[in-house]
C-alpha cells in the first residue's frame, strides 16, 4: 500500500501516478473523502472517550441518577461512533487497496506494451541453414513435452516435462543457485500457500490481480503466483539492522496462476500455463540504495543469460504496462527463432516501500547528521532467476539442429552430462 500521509499531502502526485498506470484517479478522491470523514469521527470519538473517562472518576466518587444517565448516553454514542468509524475505515482501506504503487518520475510513460523502451540487445541471434522449428514441435518429436496427456489429466494449460527436459529443469535450477549463492544470496524453498491477509499486504490481491489467484476456500489459503509472494513476508513484522542490508535470497518454488484475461493467447504448449516452476531473487534493501540494488539484480539476470549464450534484450517497462506493485520494472526478453520474435522470460522490479508497508518490515535508519536512529520501511525488490518453462523454450529453439536434436548449452553440460539431446 502507499503511505497514507503521502496521499494526504501529495494527492496530485498520487492522481498523476494512477493516470500513468491507466487507473482511475478519482479513487484518490474517494480515499480522501473517506479518510477525512474517518478522522473527523475519530476526533469526536476521542473527545467523548475523554469525557467518559472523566465521568468514570466522578462515578467512583459517588453515583447519582444524572451521572448514570449521562454515562449510558455516552456509552451509546461511543458505540454508534465506533460502528461508523469501522464502516468509514473499511471504505478508506478499500479505496487504498485500489491505488497502485507510483512510478518513478523518469519511467517511460505509455498506455501499453507499445510504450516500452528497449535498453539494449545482447548476443548474436543463431543463423540456421534450415527453417527453424518451434519448441513444441521439437519437444514432442523428442518426447520431452507432453501437453496432450496433461490436458486429459488436468485440463488445458498444463504439460508434462519428460526425460532430458526434466533434467534440464534441475540443471537450470542448479546453475542459478550456484551463480547466486556465490554472490551471497541465501538459498530458500518457501511455502507455496499464503494467508489472505498476508497476500493483501503484499499487494497481490488488489484490483484484477485477485482473478489470477487460486483460492482454497475451505482452508482459507491462496496458492502463490511466484515465490516472491511468500519470500516478501519472510521478515514480516520485523525491524532489521541497517548494517545487515541488503538481504538477498534466491528461492525455488512451484507457482500457480489462472492466466485470467489471456484466453486465446498461447493456449498450446508450456509458455503460458497454470502451473510452473521458477527460481526467484528477492532483496530487502536500504531505500537509499534500492535503485542501485535494482540494477544489480538485473545484472545477475543478464549474467545467467550470457552463461547460457542466449540472445536477449533488456526492456524498460512503461507506466501502463508495469506491475501493480512496481515503481520501476525491467524485463529480459529472449529471442525465440522458432517463433521469430522476442518473448519475456524474466522480470525485475523495485516495489520501493509499497509491499514492506503492507507486511510491516522496517529497518533502523541512522541520521547521518545527528546519529539518531529511527524506524523506516524497507525497500523490497524481486527478479526472476529462471522461469523454467520459458527458459526451456528458449534453449530448445535456439539450440536446435537440422536433424531435430537439441544441443545442450556448454554451461549446462556438466550438470546434464551430455552435449546434445536426441532420440
């Protein structure tokens, strides 16, 4: 959530930020009205509560009919005010939940993905002396991917990874963990279920995001859409020492998404599925250094792409296409020769204090001039290590041979113990 005081004091900036993200700025006014009414009711409540406390002292000294009548009237008024307060707070909180994080001022402004900015292209696209095939054709021919049987078992947007595709998954996971733990990332396997209140705090049930989530009603739990969603609350309700920052984690988990709103898009294969595995980086950073930390996470993504020798480009995401919780977002898009286009394989986001405010994670900030310490909300960042399915697609298409086999990237050959995948 955004800082309530920020919205009160900088309503115009909040409205402008919402417009940039294609959201209705009138929600800010709805919030301010409910907030003003709530504060007015709270002031009256506090005054009456003070009167009640004073009256209690008088009653302890000696009761009278007038004092008892006044006490009963005050009790009734306080009960009514408390109910009105609760209703107004619910309205205010609902409006607050509909206000996304505000983009940084220098983020490209755009309505949709057409406004995204290509920052750089890296690597050489493979040149084939034959017409390259798409990954699904190759994967099915080699017995690596079976979506037909998965559809019979689980429905659409599921797939089996078989034989060397399964081994490639674990090779990618190991590569990511080896690369990132060497840089000081703490390895983690987080829960894949999360309580609704915590999920709300992470800003992942806001607006239409809720349509993406699988909810287990009897258990009152959600299945996570990314390990980011349960890595963020790892330090929930804690105050971290400034000297311990940044705290970096690399996590592996299975993820679940309904893919709401994507009907008709990528319905075949394993590009856009309901269940997938992912390696995720997560960082808890000092706000003064979060933009530097963001670039560091992006550099880790690029380093691993370069180890795989895959051609890719870095894209800065515009305001109208970026995530709900993000103040700045980069994507890494990998070239897929079988499809003749770049597709997003990694994202990298700075959510500033938007999520930490929701799950209450602070750090002890030291004032440089006075040396005094105060508690402030930390900045939280997340970045894809490897989204396994999409990386398998990239490897299969970029490393295909004329004979229909798949060369194994050099960096993975030691994990897979082979140089190529064939029949």
